[in-house]
């Protein structure tokens, strides 16, 4: 059985700050794209 050992709380202010930071990153780096579901399957793997 898996036990959750992480106890954390995120305030609304902190959540808003994180979401604003993510939006800033997306606006500053518009060339980053998401991969489709199939693309990671055909990309070479790095290994261990």
C-alpha cells in the first residue's frame, strides 16, 4: 500500500503567483511547443 508522506498547502495568493509566472514563461518563450501523444513514442530514448 502506498502512503502519502507529503503534506503541503498552497494558498490562493501563492497559486495565483505561480500561474502568473507560468503565463510569463509562455509569453517569453512562444517557440516552445507541446508534443502530440504519438511524438514521444518515436523520439530516441536517452537510457539510464
